[in-house]
């Protein structure tokens, strides 16, 4: 019998591992199927190594080495796929990390509503069936100055629904310079096509004139569409038709003007040191018939697509069968209602809505947090890494405020002995995972998107990354 066959025969049976005291203890808190999967996975990995000729000691095939592997696998298999992470990237509205964070007050209301029965579609005054949209429509109208409002699952859905209602089998006129690609490789022309409309491009990539729109209007034209560029901007020899001019052209042609505003901004952010972005209220005031925007970008709420505008148009949209297909659930409505109520007092919204709070943090606050984090990391790892506090730049993210860097303070980590990619992977493998960024061969932890209650867990992740497990 060769060595490989001998080692295979020495591997313990699944039942033997299952009956080990530590595994029996794990069975008290873990489903049996999951523990069995972990045992088989561990044994299969060792068996594969033996068959491939990898040198393996007798100790590696014994229970003392196999049981810790099984317990680690049990922990990994039992962990939820969708779980919290610490965002240390400095990207405030991080699409890959769930976009805007909701406040504790918001989540408390979501928990209360979703863990009990609610008046989702029940009118408490009349005792009759009600509309789920009534819970947020009035406050959306008050905040935006519009006549009516509707909420669907996301802004792409809002645009698709609007165009399908207003222009199915007809033409939609859009400036060529506004045919943008949004997150996940979804493109405005594709959304228009799926809505059942014919796209009519006017102007050139860099210049569109009022006459381009006027010349394109035909009896088949159903509406004009204006699209906010969201995640980029054009500079130099460029020209776009202003909103006021488009409103005038739409009126002349007796056509509705729809504007995809994207980020859903409700205040002038330039007051707080950020770049001025168009607001929903401005679009309504200037005469746009229908405005669509996201709930989870600069609005700071849950993922949602919001439509505000003329009542005659919203009434038609609400009757479209697609509205039911795109409708939001009670948890989204609960989160959105609390977020919108915060917006009734913009000064308080800046303090209580996490995304807005992060965007408007002062340099002093950011520096203090970065210094505190650096001290906590040093206290755990000593001189295993070079830990420095530096100035850097954060990003807004989420297709909002493009080309708007935010001055910030960061903790920079590096070592001549550990590749920065390895360092990044170690932090990402922590529990909870710590997601930072790599810059100039340094691993960066940006104070802007880190909460004070994250600091201890980040310091622990640093300790684990260095192998100093407690």
C-alpha cells in the first residue's frame, strides 16, 4: 500500500467527526445539514490534497486538525450572505455597499411597521381600502411644490413607467449629449426602448440648440425628455438647452416635459461647501410637468424611484398596469416617510440623515476621528504597520455631484513586508468586513464614512490582520 492510499484510509469517517464533543456542541446551535456539509467539505479538501500528491503529515489527517477546520467552515457556512460591512472607502453614496445609510430612527420605524400589521392599504378614517402611496404623497407634494406624486422601486423604473404611459408607440425627443449610461451598464436609450417609445436624438454630443428640439417635433412626438448627467460632466465647447427654454418649447408644442433629475436633491448644497446641484423644487417651479429622481442618493433614504408633477399626468401613470409591477413594499414606504419628514426641517435633516451628515462633516471632526482610529490601531499592533494620519479626498458617489472631491482625513497603513493587496484582503476578510481603498501603495481608511462605533472593530481587524489574535 502506497503512502497516499494509507493516508486516505486514515481519514476519519464523517460519523466519527460528527460524534466528536466539539462538533456535538456546535450541533446545539447549528442545523445538522450545515454541520454535515462542513465535515464533508473539510474531508474532501484533505482528500483532494492527498490525491494530488501534496505532502501531508499524519497530524493533518487526525481529528485534532480536522475539527477546527470543520468549526471554521460551520461559521462561514452559517454566516448570512447579505451582511453589514464597515465602509472606510470615503465614498458616501456607495452603490456597491448599499448606497445611502438609513438612520436608527428610520430603521426603528421600519422594524415597528414590518413586525406588526399596518394600515398599508387601509384607510383608518373611513374603514375602507386605501392607497399605499397616500402615506408619502402629501409630504412629497409639500416638499417639492408639485400637485401629485408616486413612488416606485427605483428611478430607472420611474423613467420607464413615465415614458410608457406618456409615449408608448410614439416619439420621445432627447438631446444626444444626455444619452447617458447609468449604474450597472443601464443606458437611457435602452430604458426608452423598453418603455415602448421611439427615441429621437437631437443636437450633437457637445452642443444642442433650441432649434434642434423645435425642428424634431412631429405629430408622432409625445414628450420631451431632459436627463441630468448624474455621474459625469462635459466642459469646454459645450451647449445645452436650459430648462426654461425647454419648458417654453414644450408649451409651444403642447407637449409634456419630463425631467430625470437623478439624485433627488432638495436643498442648495453650495451653502455647505459642495457644488450647486439642481433641486426638485426648482424643476417644478420652472414648469417641468414631471420630475423623476432616486430616493437613495442625495435624498438619503431607501432605494426608490419618485415621480412628482402635474396631477393630470400622475393620474394617468397611476392607472398604468406597470405601476403595480414596480410598486414598493411597506418597509420602503416606512423608511421613505421618516426620511421625508426629516426633510421638513432641512437644518435637522443635515444632522439626522446619515448621508447628508457625512457630506457636511467639518475638517476638525474628520481629523479627530482619524487620529482616534490611528491611536486605537497602534495600541493593538504596535509597530507592525506604519500608521499615519493624512489629508486626502473623499467622493460623494452614487452618480451624484460628479467631479466634486471632498477634503477629508484618513488613516494610512503600509508595511515594507506586507503587500498592500494582502493588507486590503485581510481587512476585507474580517468580521465585520472592513472595506477601504488602496492609494499610492497604501491602504486607506477614510474617516468620512466611518462611524464612531466602527472604530473598535476596525482596530480589531488590524490586529487580526497582523496575526495578533486575542
